[in-house]
C-alpha cells in the first residue's frame, strides 16, 4: 500500500472486498494515509500499520514533526537541522577537503544552538535565530561540493521551511509529555535520541488523530 494514492487503494479494496466473505477481516500493511482514513471505513478494515510517523521524524526532507490541526487534519513541520559538527559525515567531508575548518564549524554550531534555545525562551527574534541556523546549515551543502546554483536553491527552500517552523513554534502548542518535557529540543534534528523522541511524538499525534477521525466516522 505504501506507494499508492488513496483512490488507487480504494479501488484495490473494493475489488478484494467483492471477492471475499463479508466477515473476513482486512489488515493493511504500510498504510499511512491519515488525512484520508475516514474514506476507508466502508471496507471493513480491521487494522493497519505504518512506520511513516516514526521514520519521517528523521528521514523526511520536510515533514519531520506532526501536529494536529484545528481544522481536524494534520500539520507537518520541518525539523531544524543542527548536526554535531565533528561527527556529521557530510560536514567532515568538507573539513577533509579543506573547504572549511572543524573549529569554525563548532563555533557556528554553538551559535545556532544558543540562538534557538534563546528564541524558545523569548530572548531572540525569528529572523536572528533563522540567520544563525542557516549560517551553520549551509555547510551541510557546501561539504558535498554540489553546483553553487543548486546549493542556493536548496538553501532558499530550507530557509523558508525553517522560518515557518520558527514562526509557528509548533512544539509550544503541543500538550504531549514529550514536548512538555523536551521543549524546543524536540524540533532539533541532531542526534538519534532527539530524532527518535520526535518520532514517538509523531506516533502519539497520529494515534490521537486516527482515534478522533474514526470515532467521528461511526
């Protein structure tokens, strides 16, 4: 089910349901269409599973953090990438090639982290924080040695996504135990513990959304 669009999945389910007994229970493997789940109640689905909310926390380029929308759906936000300067493979490539120094990276890394944490405390503006974050983030691309035009385009796209995350500060609007205890750390794309914690947050949001949606559909 993973690569299929909702309409294609419904076509498959309609055909399968027409060929099996009405009391035969259906399990969908790899189904993550949270926004469309209410459209599938007619097919008698017993259960489904998906790793998408967990995996997207640290593998998706844009939608790393889930939040329930006031309109009833889900909103997705880009996590703020501040990798560990002397452990990140892409950054180390740039150091080894002599494009930049490890010492300079560590200074920029610290500025980005300090600025983001100050922003969370209300002591820094969106734009000042964004500038520090992107000042460090640029080296993730510089280290790969890609075409400068592609780098600038990618940086502009990331800047827009991060600006939205900072402006809307979704972690401040979430009441889950993870966001309450971790605060801004949950939105930082950095180490395995942070990323997995954000993944568990996503699973909780996903579960609440499905419970509410399916309850309303009954």
